[in-house]
C-alpha cells in the first residue's frame, strides 16, 4: 500500500536535449516549495528510468508539455500521438514524431500528477511553480537542492499527512451511516447481512473472505480475486490471536458466522505509522470459526541448513 500514487506509472515512459538557457535560481523557502520541487523531480526521474529510449526524447518538449498540462486540461488527444512515437505496444520509437510525442508525454505526466493531487487533496499543499522547476531539474539531472535522505522524509511526511486527512474524512462519514455501531476505540461496524452462527472469541481461528479499500475507495486487496488469480478455492484462514491487525482482533468477535459486515478501522488499529497512518475499510464475510490452531496450521520449521544460511 506504500506507493506514490501520484507518480506516473505509464509503461510508455522513457529524454534528450541540452538546455543552454540561463534560468533564475530556484529558492525553496517554504514547505510547499520543497515538496513541490521534490515531487516534480520524482516525476522526471520516473521518465528517465523507464526505458533505454529515454535519452532520445526531447527534454525541452517534455518540459513544455508538463508545464502546459499541470492542470485539469484534457489531453486525451495525446494517446494517439504517443502511439505514433512508441508504437501501439510501446515497443517502437519513430523519431518522425519525436517532438510531438515528447511534448505529449510531458502533458500526460503533468495531467496525471495533477489529477492525483486533486484526488488526494494535495493540490493546496504544493507550489506548482516549484513542481515545474523540480521536473526540469530532474530531467537534466541537476535536482541537487535537496539531499536524497531529506527528500525521502519530505515525501513520507507528505503522504502521511494526506493519509490522515483522508482517513479522518472516511471515519467521520462512516459514523454517519444509518444503523452502524461506533465503538469507543473509533472502529465503526456496519451489518450488511446478519449471521446466524456464533461469535468468535479473541483466541479463535476464523475463515473469511474480504475486500480491503483505502480511504479514497481504492481496492487494495480482494480475497475473491486473489483466489481466482492463484487458482485456489479456499477462503482465507487467520488467527485472531496475533495473526491479524488489532482492529480485526477487536471487531471480528462482534460478528456472527455466516454474516457479512463492513468495518472501518482507524490507522492506530490497522497497520499504524509504519504504513503511513492509513485508516482502512474492510468488507468481511465470516465463513467459519474454530478454536485456535484448528483452522490455521502452524508453519513447518525451516530445515536446519536453511536456518543457518547454508
């Protein structure tokens, strides 16, 4: 779940040119300046690291396109232009379309980044002029205004702040849903289908199906889909005694076998600060309950040679 959703993940990303124009020195005065500069540079880095053809792209056109479309302006017409440059499967490189394709790649990058910022609520927390400056410096590999370790800290804190804001909104909205149970620890439980069996206790094993979404509504995990992908027919077996997040240990005993529930879990009872302070939403179908150790089989110990690293 820890990824930068706002860095363009296009498979077509692959830049050239040498800027000889003098530019006004970039000064990073505020937190908005610094994170904007870093995010712009990271978007450039994602292009430069995307394929062997990156050195053949026109960097000045990339920059022009990025600056032009760092907004909500539609750039869908660029899809065809990029296919002309990279081919329908993005495995070719037709230099006839070098300039137009490079500009369109910049436009798509700017558009995608800005759309993610809007969706996450980060658009008011960055200086877009510094995003442009960082993108340019990143393409020319002169983005040295902030040390690598400081960049990492800036980005982690930025993501965490946005996660907390979006998580708080999700939890507040969940508490307004008609008929939900709200517990003192902040967990919210909604019954979709009431079960007719017993409740598990905090030491039991359970078999469940579940769908996990984040505060923005993105599906992070789906056990139904995971079964199809793996060819398995078995739902997920878990131990409530140390085998799940604290929120599950608390809320699963509130459910009945055979029921289906939606629960909202604050980040403190999910994966915590190390996972970016993301509050989570689970739809859980409680399939089976059993005493601890009966449904979740202990893993066999590693052979002695493997344990010693031989």
